[in-house]
């Protein structure tokens, strides 16, 4: 039996290590590109891995919002083509900050035209009515999204569904409920007022007698 041996010098060992390192790095890059259809959409408390591509139909868009826990109407309230500006003003910078926090970056699509779809949200934790979801789609890919209230003192946050209502929102609701009077409360106050007037009338009649 014939055995062949090779003498490995220090230089050869280093060269082989470098080659193996390059191969591993290339594999990581290729795997990263292959898995690029997904993105980690992050919030402070939770992470959600979602499919970003192949969003072609209304059913796909609703399924996307459902994957974040949102219940929506069957059809969009509005859909329109929008142009993402080349230069971001303060409003766009603040909006893109929300996108960055959930793993997206609208600046990559500066100057592009995309479709914006708006859906009614019927299960926001705040209990507020009229909450809407906006998603921005470019070539069947989600590039931005938000959940917002169009009210005067409304809110806006990313697509991740908050697990709890913020203390500020809850406190605002409690203050509103304290300041607003219900029909039952008004009826009770009116009844008490009428009773007081009747008692005063009886006292006046007794004095006259």
C-alpha cells in the first residue's frame, strides 16, 4: 500500500485558513440574500418575522396585516400611487424613523413611485374608533407601514401591535369619560332638580297657611 504525505508549512496552513474563511463568508452572504424575502420587524418589546415580498393581491395585504394581529375591513378604504421624494423633509424623516425601528428604510426608495393602501383597523388596543393601517407597496414588496389615528390628538406607530395601551392613552380616555356626561346622568340630575323645586313649593304653601 502506497502512502503519500505532504509537508505543511506555516504559510500553507495560514493560506488554507484564509481560503476556508473566504468560503464561509461567501456562504453567509449567499444565505443572507436567499433569506432576503423576510425581515425582522422590531419594536421595543416584541419581534415579528414577516414575509415582505409577493404581496400582490388584496388577500395578500390583509394577510400581511393579520400577521401583525390586526383585524381589518375586507377592502381598502383608499389606494393611490404616491411618489417618495428624493430629499426627506422633517415630516418624512420622522416617518422614516418609525420605519427604521421596524427594520425598514424608506430612503432606499427615494424618487420611486409606490402604491399606498389604507385599511380600517377594528381592534386597536386603545379602543379608539377610526384607526387606520397604511402600507406602502413597491413591486409587490412592503417598504413602509404604520397604524395611526386621524383624530386631532391622534397617534402613529409601526405595524407591530402594542401589547398594552399606553398610560397616556388610557389616562386620556379616563379624563374624557369623567368630563363627558351620559344621558342617564343628565336625567338623574334633572330629576333631583325637580324634586328640590317640589319641596320648596311645599314649604312655601305651609308658610302661607
